[in-house]
């Protein structure tokens, strides 16, 4: 029998996320709470574990109602990847069968699952888009990590940024939030895409607290590049990056990512997740390849 639970109110979900090897920040109650507070998408999880017993597995999802993108079931919105937390193909098949039944009976147009790699049990799902996922193992020494960086496109750019008249700042203050959002609006306008609402980032700060960091570079008091990183369990995740293209030649983004890599190493984390890139975005895929990251489909 499959049971549906509320991962925001059921304490068992947090404990499952804390111990499951495939879990990450996008499974966390903090991420799900920020989604609900910003967009009103309520999260649910399916599990074969009965009430009163610890969870052995779980499939997290949100029911999305949107005039822009349609009604759908997503595991989960705004995540780069969100693996079903299962221990076998049979468990996954059982949970997906129940989710399909929910979809058949509801108003959703489709179900979207975002595993970090191919999982047995997803054969019945059609591939909608193809992405590349880059992860850096930060357990080696900093010298070893540095040696893996592309000599001219990364290491040389980092040195150039260090020699430039730039100021680095990090934190979660209102000033940094405003500066980061200024970069977000600028970048998304260049990409001809709407930015996330400011309240999304405010809710992420409120939910994730010290696990979230804005990392920005300033020139003459003005923000020129910024990234948002999330720290959860043993992984640091690069979630958003925005910049002023007039300063790209200085290597601001390279220096920001290298500082984040150093912090992940110093904090005893094991992985720096650079997130997914659309397979067709050759420029972004190549940029991440140059960091010595392992790539997954």
C-alpha cells in the first residue's frame, strides 16, 4: 500500500533526507517551504512506509497550476535534479504507478521527474529534454583541484580577476540581495527571459538561512557578477549565476566559483554541484567541463 504524506509537517521526511545517499537540497523541507511560500505549490511525497514507521523510501512532487506552463506534477519545481529516494527498481515502479494513477484522475497535463541520471524504473517515461550535470569532487587537495582547471580559460581568468580592482563580498544581507537581484534582472533581460520574483530569493534566505550565500564581485561600488550557492548535507550547490557582460573579460565568474570551491573544501564537504546545463547550450557545457567536473546525463 502506498501512502501520501506532507513532507513539511511529517518529521520522518527530514530524517529520510538526512540519511539517503541520493538526497540533496532540492528534497529538503527548506527548499519545499520556499516554493510554497513564493508560488503556492504544495509538496507531497509518496511512500510505501506505513504511518508510525520510519520512511524507507519517498517520491517527492508538487502539483503545479500555471496559466503559463500548464498544470503538471513536477519532482520538483526549480530543481536541477531530484532523484526518487528509493532502494530498488520495484519500489520506484510502485511509487510511480501511484503517481500515474493520481495524474490520470487529476487535471495535470503531464508528470515530470528529474533524476540526476538514468534510473531503472523510469523506462515508461519519455525523455523530454537532455541535460548535462557537472559535479566536482572536492575531497582532493586544493593544489590537485587547481591543477584540474583549464589553464587558460579558468586559471588564467582567476589570476586576472585577482589582479583587477575588484571587491568580493559574501553573505545574506539586504544590500547583497539587492545587488544580486540587480544582476539577475540584467542577465535575464539579456537572455530575453523574466527574472524570478524578488520574494523567491527572500523566501530562500528565510528558509535556508546560513546554508545560503550570495557571492558577489563589485567594481567601483557596482555589482558586476554574482552567484548563489546552497550548502546542504555534504554538498555545495551552485544554483544561480548572473553578471554584467561588460566585465566578462576580467574572469569574475571564474573567481567566484573558485572561491566557492575553496569554501566547500574548507568546510569539509565532499562535492560542489555545478548544476545542470541544457545539452544544446554548448557554451555553458564547455564552461563547466573546464572545471574538471564529472559530467552525467
